[in-house]
């Protein structure tokens, strides 16, 4: 998943600004989503609905006479799922500074786990179909505990944390930290201590020739959020392959992925994942498996698989289509258009 990394520091406070830049970019996507878990008589949602998103991104930067670059980013986004029209919202801002390859971000940070190469599918939506189809392909998503790591939020305030990034000669290092200053009793913290959770994440990646290896770890006060992930990817031009594994606080998940270019404009991608069951120890400790709480948006232990097709229409537009079956036998199929600007 491509990301532009920005960083911050308070060390340079008096340098003059030599240049400034404001850039607008974004994308739109819209299409049809078939989900056999929906039922108008049960959850009030039709099996086939419209899904869409429009994102407008603002990137601002200024560079001092000494070569220190200050950056900021925020987004406006309108989204519709299950045929419910969305209202545009602004997200929390990220601020940063970069100097000599060292980047430090504050605010709505990227997050070390989120930034790990090989975490998401090699598609424009980073998942299956036109909106990701629940992202069951991600090895960090298990036990109805999805996206439980620090990540840049496109429609919310984000983690409001701090992170340091460094890249050189194919190596990337990323350290992130966030804390939730909630003063209420947090049931996820041992002994019910007051205050919100602390998260510490670290990611290391190295690329050479056609290969990329990466590993990430997150430590958290909250149940299910301790996780270690690794990935190994090969990009051979027309062909690509990847394997990923995660230990999600005792729940193992393995993923195997492959994609191939067909002609000059088409790409076909396949994935398979396998997730372990929650252990008896976890259940006895009150870590109950509630994966059936949200039908169709989560998965149970076992295998999931999917296929995605993309056709490049030129000019930044493409046709995206995908099918996936989750291990709880939930089938989805999506097709739609994606364009960037």
C-alpha cells in the first residue's frame, strides 16, 4: 500500500522559510457490492448495494534555508457503504519535519504496523473488489479484532501519536508510539486501571533486487493487540508472489498471495489465508471468540480465499472486480470503477 511519509521535530524553530508548496490529490471509487450475509428481513440491508468513496487530500510543505522540510496532511472524505449515502468529513491532521533521511511525525500518525510492506494486497484498494471486501486477506485481522493497531485515519482523529522513520539504501526503520488519555476505567487494561491504552510499534524492512523482507511488532495494554507480523515478497515484473504470517496475541494467521500481469492492461491476483482458532486458555481467561457478532464482515478460524481482476482504462482510471469467500462461508462479489486525480 503506497504511502507518503511525513515527519516532525521541534528542534528547528527559528529557521526562515525558503519555499512552500500546497498540493491537492485524491481518488474516487464506486460500484456494486454483493454480500450474501445481508438480508432485508434480518439486518435491513439488501444483498446487493452501492459502495463508494470520494477522497480529497491536502498536502502542505515548506522548506527552510537549511534544508529542513516541514509537512502537514489532512483529508476530506465522503463514503457510502450498504447503500447509505455518506457525509463528507475532515480527518485529524498529521504534522512533520524531515531532515537528512530522518522523519518524525506527530498527530494522525501512519503507525509502524500499518506501514509494513506486504501487509495489504497489491491492488488499488489494498483489498479485494472496489472497497476491500472486509480485508480478510490481512494477516493482522483475526477474531473480530480488525485493524487494532495504530494507523492513519482518513475519517477520524487518528492515534494522535509520535513516530520516527528512517530510510537509506533499501532499509526502512519505523518506530511509533501513541497513548489514549481517557480517564475512565478501561476494561482492557489489567486490573481495570484507569487511563487509556499505550501502543508501541516497530517495523524493519529491507529491499534488494526483486525482493522485500519486512517484520513488525506492536505491544499494547489492550487485549488482542499484541502482535508480530512478517512478510516476504518477490516482484518479478510480470509476476509477483508474497507470503505473510502474524501471531495476533496467540492467534496464528498465514497468508499466501500471487499476481500476474495479463497483456498490457490487466492484472489478476489471488490470495489464500488460514487462521487458527482461539485457544482454550484464552476462552477461560474471558477472551471469548465473538467472530459471529457482525455477520459477513469478519471471519472464523479456517481458510479464506479470493480473486481480484483489474483492467487499466488509462488516464488514472481502472475497472476493479473481485470475489472472496471468508472462512465463515460468507461470499462477496464487487465490481466498479476507480479513478485517481
